[in-house]
């Protein structure tokens, strides 16, 4: 019996973290939710995940730095960065830090599913 794919969700806003986690689960994946990059790095076995979805703007370690660290720990893990800010500078930086994809908040379930599935299929 195969397990569902496990997606880590990191967002400092508890409501947004829960909303994304619930969307992940509604799309038939399993989720683990973290309210900070530090919490994710301290509590999680990074290699156990099939994908990481992280907010960019967070206090302490932001999503860009988290993507850099994850690339060192688990280079094959797809990292999707999300933000309500969508500009060219942000999109370029996503690629520079090793992000697999960028999504603008809020995003609909169909766009999210396509992005996550494509990211995991590349890995």
C-alpha cells in the first residue's frame, strides 16, 4: 500500500497555514504544518517530504533563506514559494534560491494542484 504524498506547509500566519494545509488535504495529499522556517527545520525530517510550500515573507528566516537551506539538505525536494507580492524581482529571486515554482496568494485549488503536481513530477 502506497502512502499519500506528504507536503510541508510553512507560513507564519496561522490562518493561512491552516488554509493551505486544508487545501493540500482536500487535494488528497497529506500535510504537515509549521508556523516558521525555524520550526520546520528543527522539527521535521526534511527528506521525508515530497514537496515544501513556503511563504516568502516571514519574521526570522524568510522563505528565500528556507529554500536555500533546503537545497543544501535535500536538493531533490521541490520548493514552492508563495507570496501576495508578485513582481519581477521576487520571481527572479525564487529561481536564484532554488525554488521550483512561485505562486501568488491567494491561489485557487486547480492552480495549486497543477503547480504542486508538476513540481513533484520534476523531482
